[in-house]
C-alpha cells in the first residue's frame, strides 16, 4: 500500500525581522562608499532617531547593553553605588550596574504593567542609591512621572531601559526616550527596529553627547589627534553598515509599528475566550505600548514547560519569558537572593509565555497559534 506523506506543519517562529529592498540598497551604498565606520551614516541615524523619539540628542552604540553601561556612567554611577531597578527584565539592565562595580537593588513590579512599582522603588532607596533604572518591559511605558518625583526628592539620576519600547508613548503624549534623562534603545534582531546588533542612547544634556561619543570610541574626543585619548573608553561603536540599516527602517517606522500593533490586536481577539490566560495589559490613561513581544500569563495550575513542548511539536515556537533576574544562578550566588523576595515578579515570571510575534504575521498564523495554545492547555 502506498504510504501517505504527512507534511509537517509550517513552523511559526517567535520573531522574524522584515527587511527589504530599501535596506539592501542602503547597505550596498555604504559598502561602495568604502567608509564602513565613523562615516556620515552615524550622524544621520542619530539625528533621525532623536527626531523620532523627540529627544534633543542621540548617540548610537554597538548594543543596548553598551548603551546602558555608558548611560549609567553618564549619570555618575560608580563603585559602591546602588541602582534601584526591576527584577523583571532582560539580564542586561541589572548587569550594566555591575560593570561599574555598583549594585543592582531590585524592587518589585506592578502586577498589571509589569514595570517597576514606584512605591516599591521608593522603599528600596538607601543612602547609597545613586540612580533609578526603570525598564519599559514588553514596550509598556513605566510610570515615569512617579519615578521622576522620587528621583528629584532623593537627588537620584535616572536611566531608562527602553530597549523594548521604541514607539511607546507616556500618558502625557511624550514618546518613551524623549523625557530628557538618558534612555537606551536596543536594535537586536527581534526588536521593533533592528540593525542586527546595535543600540541608541537618547538624552537632553548636550554635555552628555560629548562624553558618550568619546567613551564609545575608546575615550577619544572628536577633535583630538590620531590615537590620543584623554579618558577611559570602550569600543562601543556602531558601524555605518548598521546605521544604514537603521536609517532605512526609520523611514517606515510608523508603518512597522502599526503592523505590530495590528498583530497584537489579532491576538487579543483570537485569545479573548481562552479561559484563564491573561493578555498583556491594555493601554491605559493615554499611555501607549510600543509592541515588541506578545507575552501571555498562563493560569497558575498550567504546565508551562509542557505547553512549550506541545506547541513546539505542532510547529509553534514559544518561550518562557522573562525569568526573574534575582533568581538566576549568578545573582543568587553573588547576592544571596532567594525565592519570595519579589512575589509579584516571581509569580509573573513563572507564568509568562512569549508567543510568536512579528509584523508580517498573518491572521491565519495568529489563529493557528491561538488554537494550538488552547489545545496545549486543554481548554
Ligand atoms: C529590557 C532589555 N534590556 C537590555 C537589553 C540588551 O540589549 P542588547 O541585546 O542590544 O545588548 C535588551 C535586549 O535584548 C532588553 O530587552
């Protein structure tokens, strides 16, 4: 008897960047120009990005992590200082403080927005606190007015981790990244705008421009002689090839962000009746999420690992996302963190599941993910 071929279901990946002819042309132009780094694309990308988020200045860097490091230095964080931050983030936001021998001090998160809870942050401030490092997690803006009030009361600096939040708006209409204090964006391949690897620091103080530009380039001032360096620096430069990719995407940023928001809306409908599954909090009070990922919270009794496996068997990628930073082995060993310290974060981290999410996702793909998730949870 002839065997019937059973085709595997189409794989739906977690993320997939959409780059096209404009990016190809922009990169080719740089390759042909022969100026692959520190060329004209750098300033062009910085100016375009600053304008996009309403910031007076921007400095492009090699990654979001590099940007966080330079931004913390720029607000004066150094050895022995404490930086109050969220334990519900990608590990880089806490690690950045450690690069300067400062200590990340965690405070619990708001159960709805999943961002640093300003009251918990206030309780975590000590005489050693030098800065607050809120994270706009999953692209939802943190409560900056409350955190700014806390910072000005206690004389603290602020660095915003906006790596996931391009396109987000605060309740007062300010774009995330445009409030004046350093805010850091990331351009890794899964981000709203990607240069493969890359990042951007936005800020208002012109003195920071000189400092950050110098520190990303081995401590060399723009007007200094060749190989003369007047301070400690790093190689955190972003190449002109990467900047060209970024410029091309800036030109269609609104459409790229709208496409993500549309996919999120499709998910909201497709998952509305899946019992017990909590969706990302809707925009509130004028604040607007810059859609980065679509992360749901599974019911407490659900077997999340089993769901990930079941989805994978059906061709749907998913990921427990994000794990609590304080419970990672390095942080437990280094700082003695234990379960129970930040109960909201721990509960959310134990239930979060990132579903496939990218701008070109079709309604049929969203429906398939929703159906497979329903099946995996037995709903
Ligand atoms: C919240 C957050 N902070 C920091 C980073 C670090 O950015 P990068 O990977 O560009 O260094 C990321 C992204 O991966 C992130 O999601």
